[in-house]
């Protein structure tokens, strides 16, 4: 059994803001005028020791989400309205990284990959980390509606602490059900399976 | 009780005669075994195709969702019944004649249940998930549905298999000890292990006889329940032709009927091949034939009742279903069933037929065929005739996948059976001795 | 009851001293049992190829405790069946065809089958436990292979000093053969 | 705003396929983001674009549902005045034309040894340019299908420029209708028939629910007139069908009268004569009255009765009912317009409408239907020229005469110098051409059409081309003719004229965008009056000479039409609404005739006409005159892709290749019938054709239906006494309370459906909608023969009336049968693993990934609406693959594609229910009545299906469920279904089923 989107491989990416906003937009922290967090992401030299799959571009959630305090929804913008959270388009990345080139050589090398992807129109093929078992519908929007836009960590763990994203929850049925039972929300089969 | 055996039959004779059956097999035996294994091979190949491509290879159609596989399942479960009947129920009734035939019947039971148990696994759509029917703790937090007759089936068949197996093994222990004490070579070692230290002491017999009695007492309701539960697979559904309170006794009688016929079918060649004419006599066959006649009459009665109720009940769906059975496109199956099961047993009223081994053999084969068709008619014809939604009814044509796996099931059954009769005593040594007069010296005190 | 390591008991039994008599006939065996009783012997082993009421009656043993195994097994099986069905139904209650969640009539089938299953298995355990493993002096007493064929036997454990007396008693009862172990 | 700019939609192709089943290890999945996200597209949320259907000439408005850059479903555009948001099977199956695996993906030319060679567009255009230059003045012809918009104009213009001619050709082109109107009224226009306001409808062979003119619109209008609604004025229109065959359209009729073939005109004139003689209608103007007297004098009911085969009193009754209804509508078409005297029959029916005073009321000239395709005569003239070597360059677009005129066209083609096809598929005509320049699919291209005067429908690309190397023929023509700009510019230029007329001061861009949003510009054309043509008095409708041969009629297949649907598996597997046969053609034989010839269902006979011969399997039906045989068109392709090729027989081969007097084609022909001795099993879904009073379909006579009190429940079978029912209900309530952990105890809707059988015509649009929405597999001819179809929703058709006995009225009743979502479902308790269970909101849930496939549920379902996956229909490259690439792109991502060994069934489109609930939750509101429409209800041209919450007493479905006509199928089983059927209502008596 496959879901149709699997069959045609349509793991389409994100619906982002229009290019103008990205080009002139700055990280949210800077926009709101709040001081950047005191957290300074460490330089990681040995990436082999990090948990989680190695991605084509060493994208660091800890730098973007913690050090720079970019909210999750800046990139995963459809999570509040759609079942799909949305993988940001290269355009979104490039919106900032057109100007931000990176401070260390290793950062610069990774950011160059983004710029190349934009220039060559070849988006990176991210390795999927959070993969639900087959044949489950997970409407992100309803969960975010209840848990709030910071509720991502409930299932994804505190991605802000992760230089490289790895799976924290088992995402098995028992795990889902456990939460549904605890919160006294329905656990009717056809809420997720159809 | 009448003296069934000739006078030269003594304890020693019994031991020797039965131990002799365990000797090196002849060419005929190997030919039979090879045939059985070949049939099994055919079944396995068909099954592999089925697993790879799906159940579509079998002849199912839209309303006929159960067909030859479930027919075979019920057929084999039915076969399994006479074994326990003869070994447990007749044991409780203290019928002496059972002793010569019960081991074969019991072995047949175990192997028939083994065969039957395969079919529900083969026939489900996703065979690799069969274990979802077992209540085991899992990460999904899901349990099976105990309201489903299929789960009852699982428990009934599982229990039946377990109980009939231990019953067979328990009965075998004193006999294995007996052959251990006369055997030589590797067989002696094998039997020494299998006999687990049996010596026939008064202590052992004391616990054994008591335990055996209780097992028989437990197996008796079990044997009646198992085919009742199988019948409820159908009776619990609302398909006209299935939905009948009559089904439990009807199925149990049918099961014993077919089982006894199968015992006759198996015993005739065994008696011949193993030269057991003096242990298994015409008297035994006659008794089996009488049992066959009795259950056959119950089955015929059930047929009549079924049709009468369909007519008398006035339910148009029921009437339709039974009309379709008799005169629809599957009339040949229904009439095969009626003639083989309803008319043929009347031959057994005649003592001539009952005491004619060859005649009995032929009748028993017809009964087996008839009983297979009974299940086919109940399952396939009731579904194909679909009287609720006239628009949805359709016909059914079995394919090679149906026949192949059915042949495989016969191969599987006979393979085990043939291996058994050459490995373990196929006639109970100790129980045959039980019905012999014990050696007495006469006036002991005087000497 | 003393538990013996079953493997040792089956394969390497240390012999018990005593007298083994082989009988060719049932009535002589029964007679010998009577005489042994009369002589005050209570602790002896009788071999027979088949169970005979005559021997049982002569021995006058208590009823086998196997029946308790059957009873307890059956009751616990029934209880397990009830627990299995009811607990699992209520653990994730799903409505099916408008039937109750814990619907007892269908569950009776499961309870019944579990009663039989557990009853039968514990009966078997009872037999094995009592007849083979928990039996006194299992496998340590003298034995003759003909006992499973057509001979009866009586083994009377006795110190060598008293063996002669037992021997003559058994011979008097009609033993065909007598051996000392 | 340009919605078309889907720059680098990478997400739609490539990527990883997931594991085939849960037992194998999950492979690494990749997530490929967009480089630039497409506008208006949110992953996980569908976007809808308005466009126009091009599957037939009706021009219905479409809404294309687009997910992640690919169109996954077509629905009717509710704003379209043609189809009112409804859509037929053929329209929905356009998707399978778009994603057809046998599409031509790039330009191809025939090489020296006859092999196809691909070439670049530049090369192809250069080649075409050279050929056009070469052929100038030596005969250029451009053959297209009916084009009523800019593309047709472009072709016209180009042909004028290069000195060629533009011939349009439709195999079913309504020549007789135009000629008949000219004979009667002096105008060749085809009026708009106002079915909705008719009170008495007589169809002379016009199959207005199938392929005649605008089937969706007319079916919708028809059900508005013919449906029974208690409380309305209580008088539903009566509908009489006259024709040799009980077609789908005829099945809805209150009376089916099988007049002798070819005498329909006599009948119409006889009715007209009764009306004038008995002064049943307002007096005509004196001139007309005189003409009518002259004409009708020789057509009194008694005189024609014998010729027509209908008793004179019946003719008089029909005429009186027609006239007195004060809203009569007589339409002629279908086979009645396809006899050699078809035009005269149409004219006679016009006369009937005229004398009854209905022209201008129910027959509206003014909003004429733009169906002025060329006539068959024009095509035969072209073929004659081709054969004579007068055509050097033939260009074909949107027509396949190689199939519909097989012999003559092929032989003509051999004499043509260079043949160019713009077909998207290698059909017979394209396969015989020298150059194929694959056009975009209509869903990928710009165009417009004018289905009816005043309606300007726009067609816009709803997604990126599936095959990027295909090109819009409009663009190609512009390039070849050396003009600047793309076809879109040409289209916009033409729309500037419309803008001036209807723009009302808007800027053009706004006007254009509004048009795109609404699917076009819709205006009402005023009705104009017509007068009788003076020549009408000399109208003769001679009866065809009796012949030794049996007469055979060829009718357009409902799904496949003239054969263009044959490459779409949905349509191939769609059971013909009448015969229920799939994947092959058949010949309809009356039981009496079959008995005479000793034929059984499936016997193959050889049908031989003067023009050709075919071998056809017999299907015996009471729905055809004993002296008539009938065969459908559509099959028998010799090319046209894997689904169409070499399937059954081509009925066109039996027909004459010469035009009739009125310039059309005769679809009736004399044949000889020979038994071949061969036999085949019909690939049918039909079990028993008779319902035998099982209470599956209930029918009420109108008189009784009118008398029903609001609280009456004539069909209710009370099996349980009142006190017991109360106790049972209370007990069921308590059970739900106990199951609070499973969330049964809370407030829940009870999803339910009401299906009005007085509206349902059996057209089967819902069946295709279900296939499209729920990813149903098409299993192919062999498996249908073995009854393994997956159709969750099937239309059951039972015959009513005297079987086999001539003279007894015969009819048919239909009903959609889908999962009834029983309250006490027999399927649920038998499932050992809870895969079938009851959801708190009253559905019979089916959890596909829990199912192990014991199939017990299907055995225990009295409605037989559960379907099993016998094979893996989704296995790429597998023997039973249902969606070969790129057909898999139409799969609905919201619905699981089921694995082999799994039971599946209708769950009232649970994905739509959950989607609506998710949306409502985001908006902090409850789901309202009308938020959820299952696919079947949405497509239904008759609006027969209503869905909603039964617990909401204000909902429409609750109101329908309370209707006194309501009943549940097999009520006696106490399954408490969620579907309420509303009994069919008929004029006259209820016949035995």
C-alpha cells in the first residue's frame, strides 16, 4: 500500500512569502528590535558524531532557531493552515543568504551550496527525518491550533538544541494514542486512517 | 462382549504384531510417501504464487468471498472429529471395540487439525499479518475482537489441536514403552527417550488412568464445541443458507460422519499393509459402519429440516437460497452431496455391506466426497446465490490455485500420517490388551 | 513428596535394594499382593502391561491427585478467558454492529475453550508430575522389559537380610522368576 | 495575475517511492523542496481553477482540483449556466486523457521505412511550413472536431490564407436536427429546450441524458420537472419515450412506447392532428392553421395507427395529455434523427410542438446551441476529393474519421500526399499520418468555446503540461503561418470584442481575470420567435421500405461516445448504464428473438450489413423491439492506446459511408445474423435482472404518492414492538455511554445520505466520481468477467414489466447501491481485528492498514458493497497495474491506495468529512450543513443525492429522511442504514419488478 503522494514522490516544498519580503526581510529578532539571544552556537568540527542523518546541506537548526531566534513558522509557514508543514523553498533560504554569507569557512561552504542550488535551480534532496508509519494522516494544522506555534517540540523535540535534526519520538501508533488518551481527545481510527 | 479376536491372540502376540508394523518400510510405502510429498510440493508452489500475486489467482468473485479454501478448512476440521469421538467419547462409554482403531483415528485427528489450521492462514488476504488475530500486547494498543466468530475459531481450533495432540501423546506413552522394550538399534534409543521413563508401575498406572479419564472428559465437550464453533462462522452470519440454529448439531454430526468415513478409508489399507487382520476385524468395521449410519442419518435429517424450515418459515430469502441450491447453476454439487450423504448410508442398513470391507471402503470414499461437497454447497452456493441483492449475484469457477492448494493439503495430511504409522504404534498395544482376557493360571491357591 | 532431578532419575537411577518377582499371570500377581499385604509389606511396586482393576483393588490405593490439577486448571482457564475478553474489549472500546462492548454471550465461547485448554494442559502436567517425576523411587527399582509385554511383576524393597523371606513369599504366590537387586 | 507560472515544479516528479508494504524496511525518503514555490499553491490544500470541458460539444463548466501542482479531480462549475456544477462520467474522465500513458509525448514523423522517428519542434514546424508552401493551391484541408471558439476561428483564418478548406466533423453531428428545423421553421439553428419548465415531455428517440446536445444540462432540467416533491404542486411532469430501444434516457420514462422504427414522424404528426382537430391548444394564426390542416389531414390517428404499430386510442391519449399539460415538450433526436428520413421526423416533431403552442415556451430559439459542426456530407465530399487526389495536404485535429468512417477514409487517405495529425494520442487517423504534432490536452491549454448563444466559456491551463514537449496546436499554427505571439494573445485579442460588449467599464485585465475565475462570461440570449416555414405543408415522412433483413441500430455509447472515451480505463470499466457491460461492445437482442434463434447471453453472432461485418456477443434484454437489434459505438479501435486497441468490434463498420438526403449519416441498417458457435462470458456487473419484490427498490404510483401524509411511513416494517424498541434504544445509548474512552459518548453527528429515486436516472456519473475521488482501481476486462470490479458505488438496474411477453409494457428501475453505513452493521462484529468498526459519527469505518483480509465482512454484508483487492493494483509494472505512469498522478493524495489482500468500501468520502472538520476547527466553528459533499453527490446531474448530519434536524438530509417516501433497503434485517432512499414515483401503475 502506498499513499498516492508517495507514488509520485510529490513531497513538495513550502509556500513561502513573496520574494520581496524575503529579500528585504531580516530575521524576526532583528525586526522586533529585541536583542539577539545570548546563545552563541558552537562551531562544530566533527559532524560525524552528531545524531541524525547527514543532510546534503549542513543546515543548523540551533543557529537559525536558537541563536538567531527565527520562529519555526518563518520557514515552515503552512503548518498552521495545512496538513503539511512545508519544507521551505530554496527561494526562502536564498532570501537571507543572498546577503548573509557566513562567518566561518565551514559556514561559508554550506551557504555556498544554497547559493548554488538557487543558481542551478537544483534544490537539495533532504533526507526525511520524521517519517510516520505508512497510511496515517497527520493534520499538522489541528495540532498547532491546540498546542500553539511553539508546540512543535511536543513531537519533534527541541530542534533549537539540535545542530543536526534527529528523531526524538518513536512516532508509532502507541505513542500517538498515549498522548490522545492523556489529553482525553478522540482516538477514533478514522481520524488518522482513511 | 463378543470375542472379536481369534484365540491365538495373546498379550505377546499383540506386542509383536504391532511392533512388526514399525519395521523397515517397503517400496509401496515409499511410493505413497513420495506421492504425498509431491502433492504437498504442488500445494506449496501454488501457495507461493498466491503469496506473491494475491488471492486473485484463486477463483473468488464478488459475492463468493469464501470458497474452496474454507471448504477444505471445514472438511478437514470435520475429519478431525471422529478421532476424538472414538478415543474420548467411546472411552467414556466403555466401548471395547474402540481400542483397535482409536490410535489411527486419533493420529488422523491431529494431522487433520494441522491441515485444517493452515487454511484460514492461506485464505486471508494478507497472510503475513495472521498474527494480528492473536491477543498479544503490542505497541499499537490493539487487541483482537472476541466477538468475531473467527477468533472463536482460532481458540477452538487451537485448543482442539493442543488437546488432541497431548491426548494422542499421552496414550502413546505406554505403547512406546512397550515397543522400546522389544525394539533394537536406533529405534530403541528413540523410543527410550519418547517413553520418558514409563515402566507400567502401579503408581504410574494410577495417575495415568485417572488423568486419561479426565482428559477424555474434557475432550468430549471440546469435540462437540469445535465443530459447533466452526458452524457458527456461518450461523452467526446473516447469509440465507447459513443463518440457522440447526447448524451446530448438524455440523457436529456431519463432522463425525465424514471422520468415521475417513477412518474406514485409512484403516482398510493399513490393515492390509500391516497384516493386522487379527487385531482389526470385520467386527470393528461393522461397528464403524454403524456409527457412520447413525451420523449419516442425522445429517440426512438435517438436510430435510433445513429445507423444510426454509419452506415452512416463509422467508423469501431463505426459500430463494434453497431453491437456488437445488436447481440453480450448482445443482450438480447439491445433488452430489444429497446422494453421497443422504442416500448412500442407507446401504449400511444391510449387514452384508457393513461386513464387506471393500464395499465399506467404496462407501467411505463416496461419503468423503459427499461431505466435501456439502461444505462447498453451504459455503459457495449460499454466497453465489445472494438472495438479498439480486443484482449482485454471480457464479464461481475454481482455478488451479484452488485445486493445487487443496491437493497440497491432502499431501500434507498423508505425509504426516504415513510418517506416523511407520514411526509409532498405529494400533494401541496396551488398550488392545485390555480387552483381551488376562492370563490366569486358574486355581492359584491350590498349587 | 521428594522431587528428583528428572534427567538423573530417568537415565542414571541408583538402584534400590530389593526383590523383583516376575509373574506370568494376573491372578498370581493379585494373590502375591494379598500375601505381601498380609505380611505387612506396604511399600512395593507392581508392574503390569496394562492397568487392571484386580491389581488396583488389591493394592487399595488412594485416588490419584491428578483430578485436582484438572479442576484448578479448568477454573483458572475460565477466569483467564473472562479476563482476556473483557479486559481487552474495554481497553479500547469500539462499538461493533450495535452490540455491547463487553458482550458476554460471545465471550462464553472463549471462556469455554480456555477452560478446556488449561484443564487439559494442567491434567497432563499432573500426570507427568505425579507419575514420572514425583513418583517415589522413580526408576531406581529393578525392572524387566517383559513387564510392558505380557508379564506382571512385583518389586519389594528390602534389605538383603530380609530378602530371603520376601523371596519365599513371592515364590509361594506363584512367581515365575525371582531376582535380587 | 498570471497563475500559469509554475516555475520548476520539481515536487511533482521524481522523489522516492515508499515501501510497498509495512513489513519491508522503510527506504530512505527524500524531501525535495521547490526552488520557487508556485503561487496559490499550499501543499496539502487543493486549489481550484475554472475551465471548460471539451469531452463533447456541450461545453460544461469545470472546476479542476489541483494539489501540489497536479490536477487530481474534475468537478462541475456551479456558476456555469450549462451544467450547474454537475458533471457526467465522460467529463470527469477527461483526467485520464490528460494523464493517459499512451499520449504522444513529442513530435514524430514517419521515417523512410515507416518507423516513427521523433524530431524537434523547430524541425517539425519547418517541415510543416515547407509542406504547406508546397501544397498551396493543390488542395489543403484541415479537418477538426467541432470548435466553436477562437481555435476554430484561427484555423478558419489560416485556411483562408493558404487557400485550403476547414472541415469540421463530429460523428454525431445533429445534421437532421438542423435540417428538420430548417424544414419546419426555415432556420437551421438548434434551440435550447427548457426541460425544467416542461410539464409533459415526449422524447422521440432523443437520448438527452446520454449524448444528445447537452446531456448534463438537460438531465438536470429534466429532473427538476420530473422529480416528485411532496408539498410542491404535487404534479410531476409526465415523460414518454418513443424509440425502438430502452435506452438510459428511456429508463426514466413513465411510458416507453416502441413505435416501429422510422415511423416516429407519423406519430408526431398524428398527435398534432389530434390536437388541431380537437382544438386542444390555442388557435394558430390563420395562415399556419391552413397549412396545418393541409398537412395533417392525411395523418389522423386511425390512419397511422397500423404503420406506427400503436393503437389509435393511445395516440389520442398521448396527444390530449401533451396538449392539456400546458407545458408539453417534444424532442426528436437520437436514432429517430438518424434514419434516412430523420430530418422529416424532426420537422414533424417541430410541428407537434408548434401546434401545441410550445415553440417559444419550452422550445426556445435564441439561446441557440452552437453545434454547427459540418455535416457528414461535407466529410464524404472531402473523402471523395482525397480519393480523387485533390488533397495534397491533410491536417487533422480533434477528429478521428479513421475510426468512425473506417474503410472509406482509409482508402481516401492513401491518395493524400502528406498527412499531419495534431492528435495527443496515436489514434487510427494519427497512426496513418506522416507527421504527428502532439497538441496539449484541453486541460493544459488556452481556448474558448461558445456552447450556447450568450455563453462564452473560457478554457485555461490548470497545470503545467504533463509532457513538456507537447505544444498547443494554436501556437503551432501561429508559428507555421509566421505570425507573432502565442495562441493566448490571439485568444485575448478576440476577447477584447467581448470586453467591449460585456465589460461594463472594467479594465480588460479585470474583465479577463473575472472571466477566468468564473470560467467564462455568461449572458442570457433573448428568445426569438419563429414562424412555420411555408414549405412545411408538403412535409412527408415516408416509412422506410420493409426489408428482409433485421434492422439494426447503432447508438452512441454513453461512456465511450463515438469512441473517443475508449482509451480511458474509467470509462471502459464504467458499466453501461443499461446493459451493465464493461470493456466490450455487445448486440442487444429481445428475448423472443433470442428464443427464435436459440441464442444465449454471450453467444457470438456475425452481423453482416451491405457495408461490413462484425462479430458481436449477444446480450438478451427486454429493452429492445423484437424486430430490432442494437449495438453501441465506441469499441473496436485498431489503435488509440493500450486500453482501446483491439477491443471488441467497431459498429461504424456496419454503416453506410454515403450521406443521407439531409446530409447526415444513417445509423440504422439492415443486417443478416449468423450464429458463429463461439461464446464468451460477458464482462458485466449484472447478476439477476429482476428484483423479485425484495424491497430493494420501492416504487409508488403518483396518485398514491400525492396522498401520502407528512407523517406517513408506508414502507416501514415494524419488526420490533414499540416497547422493545424503546428498551433497545435506551440500551444502545447506555452502550455508547460505556464506551466513553472511545469517544462515543460525546456529541456527534450521524452522517447520513438521502437518495431520491424519483430523481436518479442511472446515468452513472456518480460511479466515475467515486473512482476519481477514492482512487478506485480499474481491474480490466478479465477481472470484471470474474466479478472483481472495485466499484464502491454501483447502479443497480432492474427490469420491470412483462418479461418476454410482447405487448406488455416494459420499463426499468435504477438505484445507486453503496455502503449503507448501517447503525447495526453486520460487517463490523465479524471482523477479527477491528478493521471494520463503527465510528462515533456513525460511519462504518474501514481501517485499511489493520485489515488482514478474512473477507468475512463482505460475506456478511447484505448489500454486497464491500470490495476486495485481489491483486496489487498499484504495483508499478505489475500485471494488474491500474495506474501506469503517469496515470498515477491523478491519485487523490488524501486517500490511501489499498494494498492487495485488503477489503475496501465507501465511507461517505471520509477524507472530505475530516477535511471539512479540520477547516471548521481552524475557524473555531462547527461543521455546517452543506460543508461536506461526497464526490457522488457533487457529480450527480440530477441532484438526487443529499448528504449531511442526521442529528441536525434542520439539515436537508434529515428533512429527506423524514419524507414519507423514505425507506431503507432490506429494512427487515434491522441494519438501520444511514442511507434513506426515497421511493421512485411513476405515472400510472406500478409494474412487477
